[in-house]
C-alpha cells in the first residue's frame, strides 16, 4: 500500500512501543524515495507557482551536477545565504546528493558576519540572494571564494509576477567579472549531466546551522544525514494523516532547524506541499491563510499573535486545519487559550500543540498532540527520543514534578559544535546509563502522566534574596490582566537582593499607559504572585525586540537596561 493512503493514526502509547528504524542513507535519498511515491503531487508552492515532486528531483539533480562541475566534492562546505525560496531548498539537497555540506546562514547577516561564516567553513562557493551583493562583492580579498551564484527572488516566480517584479523592484547590479554567476546560467551547466554516487552515509555531515548554543555564544552546529532521516521517520509515525495536497506553511527560515527540519524536510518526507514564504508580513498573514488554506502550520508564538491581529482574520474559515504547532519559544496560557478560542470560533477542531526542541536536536524532539495533549505542556518525546530531568550541573535524575535541567537522548542529536570540542563535551555528555545526553540549559519537569513542561532557560532564572524567581510565571500572570497584550520579564541588578524582576509590557491597542494603570497592574501582581516575585519595575513598550526567528530577545532587553544605567551614572 502506498504511503499516501495510510490513514492509521497511532496513539502516543502505541508509538512508544514501536521501534524507530533509521536507514543508512542520505537526506537526498530519503526525499527522492518520497518523490517516487508522490511524483505528480506538488512539492512546493512559491508565490502561486507549484513544482511537482518529479520536477523537484530533476531540479536538485541539475543543481548537483552544476555544483559537481564547479569542483564541489564530498566533504566540501558551500555557504548558502538565502531566504525561503526554491533555490535555497534545491541547493541544500543538491549538496547533500554530492556528499557536500550546506552552511546555511541568515541573508540579513552583516558583512563581517558573512565573511566570518565563509572563512570558518573554508567555502569556495557562495549561493546568495541578490540583496546581499553589496555586502559580498568586496569579500574576495578576505576569503577563499572562487564563485558566487546570485539568485533573484523573481527567478522562480510565475511569469506575471516576475514581469511585475522586474519593473517595480530595485534589483541590485550584479558585478560583471567572472566570479559572479546568475542562477539560471549556473543551472544550465548541470542540465543533462549525471554524476556518480558519492558513497556517503547517514553518519556524514549534511548541514551546518548557527546558534548561540546552550551557553549563549555563537556556534556552528553540525547536523548529520542521520538527523534528517530520523526526523523524517519520526514524522511518518506521528503525522500519518498528512497526504498529498496538504499545504504546510513554510514561514520559518531555513537557516533555523525548525524551518529546515520541520517545515521542509518533514513536509517532503510525507508528500505534502511546502508553501514557501521568503518574507513574512504580519499585516498580510490572514490573507496568506485565506489564499493557501494550510492544513498544517508550524510556527513560533509571535507568528500566532500576528494572525490574531491580522486584518481579515475574523473572516477566516479554518475547517481544513489539521495541526497547528508552536515551538521555538514558550506559549503563555493566556495566549494558548486565545488561539484555541480563535480556532474553535473559525470552524477548526484543532488545538494548538506545543512542541520543544533545539537547533542541537534538529528542531522538534517533543510534542503535545492527541492523547498526550495537555494545556501548557510540551507533550511527550517523539519516537526514538528520551528525556530526563536532572539537577543542573549533574547527572542526577530528579523525581516527577520537580524542576531541573531538561536532557535529551536520541537519533536527532547533533554531531557536535564544529571546531569546538570543549563546548561539545559540555553539551553532549555520557551519563551512567552509557547513553549520550544533550544538556539543554532549559529548566522543566515531568508530571505523573509522563508529560513534560518547559519552565525557562536556566540563564533566565532570577535569584532574588535567595529565592528562585521564574520570569515565565510572572509573564503568565501579568498577561491575564485585562489591559495587557504581551509581557516579558528580565532580571536586573539590585544592591542587596542581587537581582529583581523587571516587566516590559505591551498594552492592548485601545489602552494607554498611566500611573493609575501601573498601580493597578502592581496590585494585581501582589495579589497573584509571591512577594519576592513582584516586579520591581514596569516599563511600557509598543513592541518587544525579537530574534531572527521571532523569539523575544531577552538579552537585548538586558543590554538596553545596562546601557541606560550607565547613561544615568554619567
């Protein structure tokens, strides 16, 4: 029976008794096998133009041949500086076919950052979106770059949109010297040519993603073919009701594990269609929903906040929505309820499911779905994964309902941090049970039913006068106040308490800051929080700073607070 006709939906208990099989192959080979089962189904949709699975493999093969023709071989690292366009997806799998490694970076990185990423990887070839040209064309003196393949956002657009883009967008001028090649010309170099198999295996590196790691400093995270394959196989066990023609909104960026692993690779492994969104526009989010009618959405909390506020959201009809998953950041109970109420009132039987994962674990490793769904919970580990809660800084496993550091073991764990054995050894540790466990730096607990709950980053913990203060708990309380839309809490220095809480609050659209409102919120906090958890300060903001994938940037708020103190002292 073909995979597309499979409709059996397994319970979490049934899946826990199954064995996860991870074949020894490449990510490309896994997608190719899926393509053979779904040849005529759409693999992706870009600006309304679809590409079938058969066409996808043809494009990947042509790109792989062109890269091979350019001297790329197994183990070489090629840097990809692209948003979510077909060319970025094609390039990643084309490199994988050769056995080369995709070094995927943010297209809005600074010139210095791009230079550092290229040099660290010893990349000779760069595939980049044309908006980066000004930052790239002066890098030849500082890197080993031999060739830059330039992609325009219009390269894969439908004809009418491409025509309009040509005359309305201010496309940068591409240097005429030989190092720069337009994507269309580059691909022609590989059309009709075939390359031999490279003999690469699941243990070989497939991609490098960039993250602050579990300790906050920039790191290169090496992901293997095995990570891709295991995630794909896990999704086949969990999401058995995804079928040909299902639309998955691929809004999360490919330079992040959630975007590459879940939005793209999981979609391809299950024969669904990835709706590629190169640039997210919060104001047009409802329009995007209405146009593509997605059946599966993977996103971060700020994405769903944008949906609730988006113009036209009140008219949406969501009866076709099967799964809506939130990860990447914590989802407050108040926001969870608002989203579920919105889904229910617009015809959907789905409830928002929280997931949990890190770049070091190639995105999702835990999910609250179906029979393991609980409000506020991140659910249970996906098939093949194991969790334990330990006393921070130790391997001592804690009992249920006790806060500790979340540790993960399973087949999607990274190979390590590239060229950083010390940090790798601190993060990937062998426990007394003989297994390798990823120490996440996150605090959480397991309840008596085996469901896990995320509390906060270990580094976010505020210790005030010897008491543990949990910012997320304060945020959850404050967001229940009728005037508050969003709240973020950080720890700020205090002369004798060491640290105290400060709350940054975004008010609802029809509410304005006032002394009376501040007094009311403080009284609300004193009523619902322990005395040592009540914020010492409140600051109102129209918006809160965000990281590149939509998480609230706590570090930036801390830095701003420190800089303001210095200014006052001067």
